[in-house]
C-alpha cells in the first residue's frame, strides 16, 4: 500500500480510536475507573478479541497490516510526551526521606514476582502451549518472570495524577519505586533477549548506555535546559524547539540502548528547571501529543491480543494462575517491604495497590517479546490479561482503602516538609 493510500486510512483510524477511547473511558469512569483503564479496554475491543471476532472485515478495513507500524510510531510520540510531563511533575515531589523505602519496595517488587513467574512457566512446560519451539524453555521462564515483575510506571503515574495523589507519601513512593522497577526490569529484559539471541551485546549496551546517559543528563542536558529556559534565554519558539529536540534525542538514545524511549523522556522531565518557562514548555509539548497520540499505542497492543484463545482450558488455567501469582507476588511483596521500612499500614497497603498495576509497560514488554520471536499469541494473550486485571484492580482497591483505612491527616504535610527544594 502506497504512502498516499495510507494517509487517509491513518486519519480515519485515528478518528475512530479517539472517539472509542473517549467513549469507553467515560463508561468506565462511571464505575470509578481512571480514563487510562478505558483506553486499555478500548484497545482490546478494537482488536480481534471483539471487533475482529464479530466483524473481521471491518477490523481489516480499519486497521490494515501496512497501517499498524504507523500506529506504533505515533503511539510512541504520546508515550514520550506523557513521560516527559510525569518526570517534570515528579521532580518537585521526591522527598529526601523516600529513597531507602522506595529502593526496598522496588527490590521486593521485582524479586518475588520474578521468581513466581518463572516457576509458573516452568510448571506449564509440556502442559500449556505458551512455548515457541525454536526458543529455549529457560528463555520463556525468564521472560514470564520479567513480565510479572514489571510495574506499569507510565500508567501508575497517570493513575496517581488523575486521582490527585501526587502530593501524598504513597504516591511519591510508588513513582520512585515504579521508576526503579522498570529500569531494572528493562535491563533484565535486555538480558533475556541477549540469551535468546545467544549474544551478550544487548545487556552490555543497556548497562553501559544507561551509565553514559545518566552522566550526560547531569552534566550536559540539565545545564543546557537551565540556560535555555532561564530569564535570559532565547524567545519562546526557540525554547520549545530546543526542549523538543533534547527530548526526542533522549528518547532515541534510550530506545537504541534497549531501555525504551519513555525512560529518556522521564529523565529529561526530571532535568527541567523550576522556571515558569519550563512549565510553559512542558505544557506546550506534552498536552496535545499525549491526548491525541497516547491512545494509539493501546489500540496497537489490542490488535495483537486474542482473548478467543482462552477457550483452550490449559491456557485459561495458566492465565488465571498468572493473574493470581502476579497479584500475590507484587502486592504482598511491596506491602511487606514498605512495612519493614517503617511505613504506616495505610501507606503500605496503598503502595502495594499502586505497584500492582502493570498495564502499559507490560504491554510494551510483550510487544518487544513478540517482535523478537520469543512470545507466541497464547503467552501474549495470557499476560495481557494479567496487565488488564492488575490495572483494573488499582482504583477499586484504593477507593476501598480510602473508606476503610484512611491515611492520617498529617501525611501530606509530612511529605511536603520532606520535599526537595525546587
């Protein structure tokens, strides 16, 4: 299909995606779910799980195969813009007293689900069709473990923002622990891909590249942004241009080293100075791109999800066990680590509920595995179910905790007192 033929198809698909996402988000909002959950569900509904099942011709007409890479690339723009905004907002809220607790929660939230996921996949060998014949079973065990260990950091951040939790201790702890979780998980995923390809290069590139990127952000990106966005910086349009160029350069670099573009965008947001010009630049770059392009990624993932496969009983049992172990592993481990670190019960429980959401980042990891040929449709569908269920749980659990176990009234004040100066 030529570029001129794809153009009208792309615009028509975007219209349908935006309208369906908005409609489903409104519907789930009526039962207390955040809009991001609606976008996840809308992505599945527009794929073969519903639209393809009842009107396969309509799905193929709306999302022909040549169009799907365009949806993927456009979705990346939305992800990068969103994470840029999250990083900027997070910068002013991370407290000095949160680092040790966040590290403990992150470590527990990785190790326990990773082990449970690998054991589940080991037990499924010879019983469930989740294995690719050309891939070593150990690679599948490791991939399932990594996928279970992931926390959906962008989605977690969006839930926190939409529920106005960014000023709470558990909101900031969840953001910090979730960020560490996913950086470690992506390094582990790079290792799995390296083993699958029988090459050590991917994990070496990820680790060394991350160190180089961190140095560059501290000693080059941050001073540059401070100068550009300072009172004596260039005019507004030039500022926006420079910030956008830095943002997409960071996204490119972190994508190239295997840590994914969202981490580069988040780090650039962290490096933004606390100037009024920075606020304007973030709003100008992030808001329209996030609103228009982010839903496209959910639909792209939905096009690779086939819930009709769950009619196979062994796969259904595996999927149910995956959901159960994912919740027990992540929620319990994060709650336990928070309590051992001295957090109150209300804070620890809410932290476990937030960290348990996996949605967006797990979808990303699954797409990476699918593209690498180490994930088949059965495993993809089972783990998408984990992503959906664990993310759907977050809002009801938080609402239930708000009714049964409210956070002490002084908690936001305590966090504010510990906040890093602007």
